[in-house]
C-alpha cells in the first residue's frame, strides 16, 4: 500500500505548522473557549447540544494525527447521533484506497476487513488500525449507512495531486447520494479549509465546489488533546510517540475532559473536538 512517497519530514513540518498556526487564531482565546465549549460526558455518545451544533452541515470531515483512537470514535459517535435524530441516510468515507479494500467490498464482514490488503499490509502511518476497522464493523450492515473509500489507488498515484483526486471521489459519492449527509475521516492536512503550503487541500476543494454548493454546510473538525500517546510515524519510523499539549489554550481554558466547539468562520478548521487524553490505536495486523 505504500505506493506514494512517504515523507516523514513533511509530517514534522505539518505538525509544527498546525500547532503554530492554530495558536495564532482568535478562536484560541481562552474567553472564546470558555464561552463556546460544549461539554461531552462520553466521547463515544454525543449529546443533543452537539447535535444542534452540527445538524445544519452536509459534510463533516474529521481530521486526525494517524495512529490515535479518538477521531475514529468520533466518526461512530457522529454517525450514531445523526441516525438517532434524523431519518435520512449517511455516507462514511475513509482515507483508504478502494483497490486495497476489494475483499471487504466483496464480503462485507470482519473476515473481509482482515483479508483486505490495506489491513493485512504493514501500515506505514498507523491508519490500518483496530479503531478504523471498528468503524467498518459498526456500520457495514447498517441499512442507512453507505461506506466508501477515497484515497488514491496505485494507478492514480502516477497522476499526482492526491488531494484533487480524493476530492473528486468524495464529490462523486455526494452527488450520487444527494439526500445523505457525509462523514469523512483522514489526516488533518487533507481537511483544511485554507491552502497548505500554497496548495488547496481536499477540504477546500469540497467546500468551494460550485456543483456541491456546500460552502456554508461544510464542517472541518480537528482533534485536539491534552496529552497521551499515538502509534504513528513522526519522522523516525512507526512507533509509539508521546505528546504533552496540556498547556494549550484548549486544555487549560476549561476543566472538561471532552468537549466540542465551533470555531469562527474562514479558519483552516471550523470546529474542534477535544479530549483530555489521546490514546494510541493498535494495528489490526500487528505482524
């Protein structure tokens, strides 16, 4: 599955860019956080106040640092919240190449997941995790949920502009299911609503697409956390990495262990999901 060049240095730059960029925006003001944070008692069981905050959006993009559990849990929680409160259907898209999920697409079962080349291969970045697999297991037989995969395939890797290709795949699914709400899970950088290093990313392509017309109906959610561990590659190979962000505005402004918060418009992300602790996601295939 590692057919596009994996660049650890890019990850390091991306991590520090997001950290410094987010610390400079108005939304990080402590007063703003205190006034707008919606407490969540259970990160996997969102409350009605969160539903009121997200119900008007057609596309909900969850961004993560790969190798963590909480963003995948958020996908499940958001889908359950929509299923509980609405009668329509839901699309769930994961940043996985469809040609690496052929076994699952042919056999929508746990066996199909385990036998797929994506989850059988040695993950270079921590995505092929139990947490991601559990999203599929949870909804693979839910009649009101359709699952799709939108990362570039081996053949598409030759075309370049990965985010543009992923955008067209998500757009196609949304057009084919006009009455569905869409939830996507990918790395943080793909969900940005502003250009990154001068280049538009998937989130910006989707948000500004005239055919979709969802400029006011796109929610890009970044996972923030206090401290903990992740199993990913921060430039030194795939391993457990520890992080302590307990002095950030998000962590020290309120006492909530978990909360959801909308950010002011026209930012790189327009929502935050905070958990006091971040936990590392085990690979489905540890061999």
